[in-house]
């Protein structure tokens, strides 16, 4: 039985045409080692059966690596104006700041007073930290480049779901995209506070619905703070996203239906017109 899939990176930044090879290992070594790779949006990036990601067009998507019921995810950002952090091009993955010692952070949380806000530098908030925080009135804030992420003890629903704090913002043709928690399960609700420049540039927040393949507007963005409880792809825009394509499709469908019903009605009534 597979316990865990370990990846060489939780996200990559590529420019169109660039590639990145996923390096994955399955634990324990006695478990089946076969892996399946799936891209959530092949219009943004594709992935081969051997784990080679190829960037297609600007946007973001998630590549899922599966071994039976066990899964891991990689966020793929394709940015037209950046060099790649994959196998070709210059590495643009942000340099990780010095990480806070997890054991020391757990002790700091436990000894902190109710209502305290503890600051730490973590690329991933592990289960041990979430467990120490869970059920308390304390909060953990993780500063990152251009934003900070805060999770409060009272908002943690499942402390076993680790929280990736690296959002990897990227400009696309639609707006400013990012993926929360690599598309994996969330431990609970989090707050993302944008820097003043970003907050001033964007007014509307959208979440991508992979079922309908559409952006859905959210009402969880105010004064530069995003309140989020769902992992996935997000989009910030300065203007309302007008989905004209859906509107015209709906109008066209209704029009055709009306015509069909009219033809049926006329055909039914016609036999009585000349009596």
C-alpha cells in the first residue's frame, strides 16, 4: 500500500514551449511504483505518461500524480513574459527564505497567549504546526513576497491537510492567476493579504470551476484581503469578467427551442385551419 508520493517540486513556472520533468518517488519502496500523470487543463500545459510537462499557453493548471488512491499535485504556471523554471530556460522559482524550525514553532504556539499572532517563515505549514494551532484563538502568519498568508486556529477543520503557502502569482491574458495549496485539500479557511500595489490594481476575485470550465466570481475579497477555504485556481481582475460566450450560447439555445416548439404547434393546428 502506498503511503506517500514525494515530488521534487510543488510548483513550476514555465514559458510556452518549455518543459519540466517531474521527479517522483513512492513510499514505502515495497509499494507499487507505477505513476499516472494528469493535467487539469491541457490548454495550459500537457503532461506525458513519463511525467514530462510541456507548457502550451499562458495560465495556470494542476498536474496530478497518482498511485492508486494516493495523489500529489504540482501547480504549473505558464507566463508569456517570464523565463522558465523547468528543464529549459532560466530558473525563476522564488528563492526560499530561511525556514522556521518546526519543533520550536510548535512550542512557541503552545506557550503563546490566547489571541496571539505568531509569525513564521514556512513554505509548507506541516500537520504538527496545524495541530498545535487547531482549536485555539491563536493565529499563524506566513510572510511571502508580495503577500502574507494567515490561518487561525478556530478556522482549522482538518489539521492533517498540510498548507502550501507558495501561491506563485503570474500575469496572464485574463488577469493575475494563482493556485492555492496546489489544488490539494485545505486544512481550513485562510486569509491572503495582498501588498498595497496588488490590492490597488485588482478588484474582483474568481475561482475556476473545472467541471463547467468557467471562472466563478467570489465575494470573499475586500480591502486587499482574500478569504479562501477552497483549494484550486484563482484569478484577480481589475474589471468584471464578462462571459459573453455563455450568454450568447444560452440565448441561441432558447431561440432554437422556441422555433422548434412553434413548428410543432403550427403542424398540430394546421389540420384544423381548413375545416
